[in-house]
C-alpha cells in the first residue's frame, strides 16, 4: 500500500487545502495521503472536499489538547484530481 504524508501544521486553512489538492493531483490512483493539520476548520472542510472530489476518507482523528491539537486525515485517491491553477509551495 502506497502512503504519502503531507504536514500542513504550519499552513493556514485556504493554502493548506490547495497544498492537499496539489499533492493529491501528483499521486497515482490508490495512494493514501495522510494529512496533518492544525486548522480548526479542517474537520468540516477536508471531508467535504474529499467527497466533492470523489475521494475516500479512510480515517479522521484528533490528537493533542487545546492549543496543541492536530487533526490527521487519511484520504485514498480513488478518482482523478485536477491540480490547482496556481502551484503552491
């Protein structure tokens, strides 16, 4: 099983989702992308985005407490994803 990891803990919400989309566009079908973020809105945005793209959200978990909370998502690439129009770093 191919697993790729993207650490978005230092990225704000909108840019973070663009980085996820960019990475997902680069990966082959069947790959699991594990995304780590501190964005407090990600438990709502990431599952909604994955569903819109036709991807499979395999897991979602929360780690840490209060100011040190991180969210971890396992997203399986089950459909083609178009890269964002602007490349993000």
